[in-house]
C-alpha cells in the first residue's frame, strides 16, 4: 500500500522511538500538542493500521503504537 509523506513521518517516529502514544508522536513531529494535531495523527495511525504498517497496544489507558515492519523492509 502507498504511504503518504505524513504517514512516513509517523513511521519514522515509530522506527526511532518504538512503542509510543499519539501524544508522543505529535510532540515529536510538531513540537506542540493541540486537539486538532492529536486527531489528525490518530486518524493517520488508523490508516497505517488498515494498511498493515502499525499495530496498537490498548492494554493501558494511553494506547501505544508500533511499526509492524522495520525501515529496511519498508524501503
């Protein structure tokens, strides 16, 4: 599946940091956190999950997200 530039930026954060929350991804990408940025990143994570590139761990209050493939495999 094709990945947009913004989705690739999210994957970069996941590859560099491992399992992280939406808030941590927003902070890493934009150096600020707003409700609209949070919602946008969450939507993009959902799309990446549908494409099979991301999984979420919902066992705690703050869900964490991880990439399902490494950077080398993706490229």
